[in-house]
């Protein structure tokens, strides 16, 4: 769908226009590769997808009176994941989770996903001894989450690339005018969040420690994660986007503003305050810090994919939504000169909470 170069002769362009081979991967396995992806994509997803992979465009039919929510996210090897550290299934899961989390924060339900992959050739071929390829295992992780979230894969692109990269586009739907925005928070409201904080950052520390130890021992290029460590690493490797919680907050008209914590609480709360024109105060002792994580990891660790939202003090906010705990962590204040945008209140007193989360190109 993108990047058409008439000089490239590619039979796939005629056969599989909505999941096509770009400047193809070449080789005899290419057609099989794409038809394999198409087969895995069929039979899943929202009813709004009236035409999926196979024509020049996918067709989507939202319900009458709905707005479409669209988000895109690019993951690059060496920047957002490491081929040596991350299991391929985790990279597939995380690629989709990043997009789904943006839909969740707006209260949207997923309709369709579009996935473009740039991959070195060796990642698309089977392992020696007939094992699954990196791409196969990437798709295992991708489709497991796609099916659980009713996000149909409706198209994409595949091309050879010296660096592995995965770009995801998500289309969602939300009743007209009802999407949860970053800009709706008002002074006097209460600040809430779903789940716990710091688990993903703590798990990432654990994973990088494991990888460094393996490198020091000159172990194989791909990191083997011991089974016993699996559950501890889940918050980083397989984070859950809070789709049910976002849609609940939208439907019940409880939240006045929302954002997903993808870059860290300190950074994303700053974004919410900025867009709403308010300040905020967070109580350190109220933060639901994940077992084994530090306060610093909870404040600044990214890739949590929990939702941060505001509601009037009079609103009835449940203790949990669809099995995920909800915690009041602070309040929204009027913005004024001499007051930090975000204040952290703890037993030691109050201090300005600067954004130290993930910032691109810094
Ligand atoms: Mg977001």
C-alpha cells in the first residue's frame, strides 16, 4: 500500500494487495509466507471489518454514530526491542499492545490492525532442524493478543530491511463525541490509575541483568530465559492493554480525562496536565507499586500500559474494573505561577516531580 516502486517486479502486488511484499523478501517461500499470514488473520476480529486481506483496501463499517480512533506506532530493533534479548513472540505481542493501549486510553474498541514489517532475511526463514522462524514466533505473539482483543489483522506490508522494524496502525471506534481525551481534567478532580506501577521497569532490569550475565559468559547470541523467571518478566514481555477498563470508563461517563502510561507516570501525567491546563499532586504512599519494584521505577518506568484517568470527587469509581484494581493516587489542582506542574507528596515533604520517563531522541 505504500512505497510502490514500479521498477520492482513483484507478483505479490497482484495477488495480495492488502498484505503485500513491498520490495519483496524474494525467495520461493515468499508467497507461502504471505498466504500463511492471511490464513491466520481470517475468521477473527470485529464485525465492523467487512473486507479484510485480499483486495486493494480493507473495508470497515463502524456503527452509525461512531467516531473512528486511529493510532500508529513504530518499533525498531535496538531501540524498542533487542533481537538478542526479547523472545520473538514478545516482540509481536508488544508491537500490538502499544497500539491497543492508545485505543484503550480513548475508550475505543478495536476494529482492525495494519502491520508493516521490515525484516532481515534470516528472520523469515525456518530455524535449522525445521523449527519455527523468528517471524512465525512473532506472529504467534501478535495473533494471540489480536484474537483476545478482537483486533482483526486487515492488511500490511512486508519488506526486506537491514534492521528489524514493526509498524502498527490500529483503527478503533467510539460513540460520537465520547472519546476520553487528555484535555478534560479540571481542578478539584481525583486522579486514578488502573493496575500497578513499576513492574515493567523492574522486569526490564531483571532481563538486562540476565542478558549481561549471559554475554559475560559468552553464551549463545539469543538469550535463554529460565522458566522460573517467566512470571516475573511478564509485565515487560507481555503487558496487557486495558481495553475493557477504558471502554467501561467511557460508557459509564465516569472519566473526565485519560491517558495510557506508555512513557512513565511522571511523563504521561505531565502530558495530561499540559493538555488540560491544570497541575496535579501525587501521593507517594498511595501509589500501587508492583511487588519487587522501586518507587523510582514506579514514577518513571515506561511501557506499563496502565490507564491514568481523572474523575470528579463526587463520581462513584469502583475498586476494580473487569478484574483490574483501581487506585486513587492524587488530585488535580489549578495551575498557578510558582507551583510545579506535578508535585510528589511523601513523608519527607513535597517536591516537584520532573518528567524522567521515556523521551525519544534524548
Ligand atoms: Mg498513548
